[in-house]
């Protein structure tokens, strides 16, 4: 019997998908740039949240390990800090949620980010309180 190349239904579902957690509309605050910042935060690690700390400066001077610097865009930097909290903490503080909302993101955006991180991390970070 010859091998037949058949596509699974799940392959068809993934074809038109450009953004994590489904397609977005024009009014959505989470575009490609925002999702790339969220993924970038995962790769940078928790030390990038405070690049000027004593430990980070010491490892940079002694071992030449580069620490990620803050982003120039304040809105994206706020998103990056929220994503760092979601990727590397067990609980997201209320302060992080307020900062995200003050940057112009909605509670729906926060829930989508938390769901995305939980899907890839294996556990969903808890939220201290939704302001």
C-alpha cells in the first residue's frame, strides 16, 4: 500500500492563524508586535526586570553576560514587564495588573496573555486581584 499524504483537520485549522489564541480584529490591542514582546520576555528571563540590580551588574562585569535593557516604547515596556511576571512568577501582583491597564490594555488582553503563558508554561499564574 502506497503512502498517502493526508492533512489532518488540525493542520487546516492552523493555516489561517497568525496570532496566538485566534485571529484578532482591528480594535484589538494585541497585535504581532505585542505578541512578539510577550515571547521575547520569555527568552530574556526574570533578570531583565531589573537590569541595574547589583547582581546583574556584577555578572555583567565579571562574566560578560548581557542583560536586556528596557524597551524605548513605554507601552511595550509595560507589556514586557507584565509578561515577565506571567512567565516567571507564580502570582501576578495587583500592581502589575494596574500598570498594564494604565498602558491601555484591557482585562480581556490580560486574560489572553495569562492563558497564552499558561498554555506554554504548563501552569497558569494566579492573579492576586483584578483591579
